[in-house]
């Protein structure tokens, strides 16, 4: 089952926000995330807030799009009552789960709901995640015609035994097909990879890298496998059925991926993300790393506005019940204090190629910079320009960089 929600302060049923969210709001972009918590099967490594048909507890996928649209309408009222300026939506991201398990008309209807409540900015980025076996040509063309601009395919691997370990349902041969269909529909294409699966060799990983690049994507994400407690994979490792991930092999895999991606013209812009050009970076993900505002709709979804973070109830059934009552679906929230906001900014912006402005650090914290340069953890030339940017080694030791800066 998915991991439990974090604790926090009580969230008001009317969703009201404190006056502090107004500070600097004009300078922050506004984004929307829609969580679609449905999967055909549960992958053994995954602890995301997702549910198969047998776990829905009497709720129906057919009702989901209308529930989300009601939450979006509720959210528009909350932001207006808080006195926030009217801001068009810069990016929209449908994640999950598998959003494309829903009919294309449901995703389009939710996007139309976002347009009605807030309108889309000119050139807005609109993305959906998809499994390679959950879409066809007609589905992708329908999304493109409705205003979607990107699709992010969960490729994960091109090696059958790795896909089996991950409980992925698609075949490697499906990925080139769906990526071609998406490009023909006029959509930007991203592929997601996972490295470090138990039993995956460096040669296996190299095969997946080459297969991903062969699809000529605009964007690639590559994430190290993390074994989450409570997952099927964690139990298999505990019983000795599969080996534990090897951190040294993870580092080799990351270095290989970075070298191959960059040789193919894909430049890193966040530790786990590479793009063909600055225009094909995921602007939605960058909004998370740079502290913009976003409303996140759906069970278990996490929102952030002006230093206030809240998260919805986890299961689709209580989510549907709260939506039907017209009250906030939030389970709890937290209001970040200034020092916590600053520390979080250091944590996130030292992950990106644009870097962290050095003047965010205190005088004492900046004393760590020369040693970090000497140890080849941050880029010396960028530091002279006043930015803290990790080197390749610094990306591999990102937690160390943050710890050294914050003491």
C-alpha cells in the first residue's frame, strides 16, 4: 500500500489561507497538478498513492473527472478569497498512477475545468504521464488537439528481465511506437528511466540508455531506484529473493547516463533530468524546484502557495466524500517559517543547473564555498559569478553539498 501521509497542523474545511501568502505573489508563477490515482497493476517498487480496481472501496473511476473539476472550482474560490492576484496557469501536469487509464475525454474535461477557473497562459505547458501500453494513436491525437503539449512515457527500461522485476506491463518494442505517434501528433516527448533495479547490470543499463536515445526524445528523466518500505520489492529483498541495490553501481550508472545523454545533445538541468534544449525542459518540475505556487488536485496531492503547504486525504473514497460535501479535501497543512523556507530553497536550487544565488547563504555559510570548489563538488567559475552549481561529482553527492552549506 502507499506510504502514509505526513503529520501537520489541522487544515481548515473552507481551505482559507493566511495573509502571508500574498507576499511576493505577483512574482510567482501559478501551476496546477492533477493526481490520477489509478493503475492497472501495482508495480513492485512503487509506493505512490495509487490504487488498482480492487482497492477503490466503492468509488468509481467514471466519477473522478467531475470530482477533480469540483475541487478546481473550490480552489479558485480559495485563492480569490485569499486576495491573491489573478494569474494564468503556466503549467499543468497530470500524474499518477496512470492518468491515461482514464478516457481521453476525462483528461480533456479536467483541462477545460482549469481553463474555466483560471485560464491558461499563452504557451502554457500541459503534460500527462502515460504508460506505453495505455495509449494509441487516436488517444494521443485527441490530447494534442485539446491543448496538451507534452507526454511523459514511463519507459523505465528496455530490458525484459528488468521490466519483469519492476512489474512493468509493457514490452520494450512498444516504446518506439508510442513515442513516434506522440511526435506525429505534435506533442513533445519525454521518457522516464529507472536505474539500479536488482539484477540490472551496467550493460543492461547501457542498453536502456541507447534504446531511450533512439526514440529521439525531447527530454529524459533517469531516477535511481529507491527501495521504499512496505513495497513488494522491499519484501523480496528482505527475504533474499533479489539482491539489494549497489550504491557504487548506481554512481557508475549515473555517470554513464550523463555522458551518453550529453554526447547525444541532451544537457542536464536538474540532477535527474536532461533536455534537448532549454525550451524542452519540464517547466512544471522546475516550478517545484524554484518554489512557485501550485494547486494540486486529487487524493493525496500536495499543494503549495506562498510558503503554505497542504496535502489531501489519501484514499479516493474519503476524497470523494469531502468533495461531495463542498469542503476542503485537505488532510493537514504546514506553514513554513522563513528559515525553513530558506533551507528548502538551498536544498532544491543546488540541484539545478541554473544554481542557487550565493547571496541566499549567510556569511558563515558562504565560508564553505572554497572547500566545496577544491573538492570539485561545486563549479568554481559559476561560484565567481555568484551561483552555486554542482559539478558531476556534486550531483552524485548532493546531500553532502547541502549539509556542508547549511552546516
